[in-house]
């Protein structure tokens, strides 16, 4: 299982990658949304690593988030990012025009609840 610092590094790299993409290109914009979701996933995994919590798949992660009193409030934001990412990856329709901006807002919510716990 990767360490907390490895997950944090991966989360930040995913954020930088998303930011680097030319989001005026539809495909790049979709991948930016996917990268934002995976940044959120790695912030959550960093938190779980700190407390030795196992979450090996999306379903496990959802369950663990819901059970954890310190971070259960992020479940709505996390689920939104997951759903948006799945839409970008698997659906043939387009994302809403503000999908990237919304995803960044939901990621900020996840970080707002997780980063202080990681610093403690």
C-alpha cells in the first residue's frame, strides 16, 4: 500500500496535469475532469494511508468515506467527481460546459476537509 506522502504527491501531480491541459479542446477538457477526480481519490487515499485504512476499489472507498466521522461530509463532492469522471470516460455525450470549473470546486471541498487532518 503506498504511503500517505506518495498519495499526496500523486494528487498534486494530477492537479497540475489537469491544469496543464488545453481545456478548449473537448477531449483534453474531459481528461482534465478525470485527472481532477483522481486527484481527489489520492487525497482520500492519503488520508486512509495515514490511518491504515484499506480501500482497494471505488466501492470500498465510498463505504470507508461514509463510515469515517472526520471526512464523511466529503461523500457528496467525491461522488460528484466520480460520476463526472465516469461520464467523461465512458459516455459519448459531452460534459457540461463548466464541468472543469465545477470539478475544481468539488475537489477544493474534498481538500478542505482532508488536508487539515493530514497536517495534524
